[in-house]
C-alpha cells in the first residue's frame, strides 16, 4: 500500500501504541497528498497525476532526516476538471 513512500514514513502502518508513544506529538507532521484521476491523452493512464505526486513525496521522505517526525497518508484522488468532460475516464 505504501507505493513510493518508505514504509516507516507511511502513517497507516503505525500501530496505535506507536502513535501513543510518540514524543512531542504536536510537532509531528502528517502529509496528505492530493491528486487528480483524469485523462492525459491516449498515451498515458488516468493515474499519472497521483503517481507523480506520490512519487515526489516518497522521494522527499527518503531524504528526510530520521529524527524529523513526518508521515504520509495514502494519496487522496480528487478533482474536478470540466475541460475533460468529453473524454472517457
């Protein structure tokens, strides 16, 4: 489920006891990626925006110092693009 996000930075993988034991909870950063599912022409899949956004946040989490308390939620696919109404998907 974590796709591009390192497993130790993927918030849904934490147990409630790990969350309870976190020191300084008010400084923990929870990141919610949001991206579209929409057409990009016949050469690309609908998930392109979501994949790019998830890959970027995953790469950033790989480079983050281990002592920085930051976690990523699953990517939320959301969008409204009237200019795409005539395309399937």
